C-alpha cells in the first residue's frame, strides 16, 4: 500500500489527533479548496509528495496547514471525485495517521 497524505488546516490538528480523519467533523476550519463543509463523504488523499505539495500550495484555509501521512489505505478503497481527486469514503482512524509537517504557511502565489 502506498503512503498517502492529507493536508488540513492547523485548526483541525487537535480534532484529527483525537478522532482521526472524520469528514462529519468538517467545519472547524475551511477545507483546502476553501469550502466550509465536506466536499465529499470522506477525506481527500494525495498520492506521493508531489501531489501533496500541490495541495499545500492550493491552501485556501486562510492560515497555515499540516500534512498527515496516511497508512493502510488501498488504492482500490479510493473514489475519484468529479474534479479528479481521490478520497477515502469513510473515517480514517488515528492509528493510521502520523503528523509529518506542521504549520506550513500559505503560499504567496497559487
């Protein structure tokens, strides 16, 4: 299983550390694309560091972001959104996550 990454506002750090990636808890901070609610019933996962960096640069949360490493998700478990990004349809438990980068500032140019 490949390592995947999830990018989220630092405002979500405590919730993610406590509950994992749970799309039903979305709302403490805007999503990476700027949404105020879940865009899908799941969590978007980047494939590899290049795609992860793209999500970090897209940051429309209004503040800094964290990068979480996600383990134990099969490619076959992912769904492609209408926009072409992949997400896991469900909750990803805390024991599948590791905070690998924290407090990354918003990019000056997207």
